[in-house]
């Protein structure tokens, strides 16, 4: 193997760990040139593992996203949290998944605080407690389409993250127990976009990959890494109408990533909210959808 930074990942086809060379960081985009010029869309693929996402890309099972991802697929990053609430609290404070290589990496968004070492001239910095209210102050209408329980607004805890947004939506059909949840979430997102003529910040928490996902492979009695991957293949086709609509609206800057991964028996671990490479290693991409 060529020399360079290495990361420990798991191979979905064998379930065994292996080391892979870490790709170079994607080019740094000056977000001060993006904010105000385009709609902003942020999609979190709840629980999606990097190894699963990359194998899906390499095997041609993500044709929708392949139109926008780099030729070698997803960038490997480290999540700031091992479960949804922790990760998203960090995200909305401007701490996104970090490139899986040594060094200080410029952040696209940040909130102002003393001592920040990763806010640079390319970082869009807000003097607010979170980037959602920061974007609202820049004239964006902020919309949240919830998915997993931390966005369902049915409890005080489930209201914390959606309350950051001017407009938020959740219904039982968006939950991970529903096999067509991503289609329903995208339909609601399209309705929200159609109602807005100005710049919009759309946040979409995709729940389909989260447990339970066994229904994406009929006959299974429990979730597996293969049903996890089948769920993401379904999500890929469900997102296509959203990307097409964004192009027709005049283009959009899109960030898409997982909040964390999940374990399916690696080293005896199951689930997440634990420290293991399959939980910390997440896929990340950002791209500009050009006007149609």
C-alpha cells in the first residue's frame, strides 16, 4: 500500500477491519461566496457508516448521488458525536464531521467564540449561538424535516433541535419504522420549497437507515449490515426528486453526511453511542447543484 495517512475501516463484504489510505481533503469552498447566493441544503443520513456508503458507491448502487459525488466517492470523516443528539448539537454549532487526517481543517460554518483555530477567511462566521439562527439573520427561511426521535417533537427533548428552525415538520410516516419514510420526507421538503420564493436553508434528517431497517431486505428477522446498505440504496432513489427540484429553483449548495455510524457485531459491539471506528467513521460530501 502506498504511504500516507491511513484509517481503520471495516469491509462490509467480509466484516473484517482493514486500513485504507485517507483521501486528500476536498477543495475548500469560500462559504462567504455561497451564503446569500444559493439555497442551502443539509442532509444527515442518520446512522450511515462510511464503509457501507463507500461500498455502495463503488458497486454502482448510488446512481442518484453518483451524479454529484467526486469520482472516488465519499470523503472519510470523523463524527463529533456517537449518537444523533450529540452529533447534531455539535453540527448546529458549526462543528461538522472532521476530515480523517491530521491537521487543522477549515470549517465551512462557525459561530463566533474566542480561541477558534479552524475559522478562516473561507469560513462563514455568525455572531449567534448556532448556525441556524445565523442563517436566519442572513435572510434565509429555515426549515427542518425531522426523521428520528430527536426530531419528532412528541417530547420536550424531541423539540430541542426542531425549535432552532422557523419551520419544522415531523409525522409518524417520517419515522425509521416506516419503509417509505424517505419518500414522504422528500415530498414534504418539496412542498416547503414550493411555498418559498426567497433563499431557504433546508435541513433534512433521513431516518430510513436507522434501526429498524430489516424491512428493506424481505425475510430478515433482525437488522444486518446488508439491510443497512439496502436502506441507503433506497434513500438514494428517494432523494432524486429533491435534487431535480433544487436545480429548477436555480441551484443549491448541498452538504450530505452521516451523523454517526452503527455496529453490527464488530468486536462484539452493537448499535451506537459507543467508541468504535464503525461509529466514528462517517461519509461526507458537499457539492453545488447547478441551475437547470
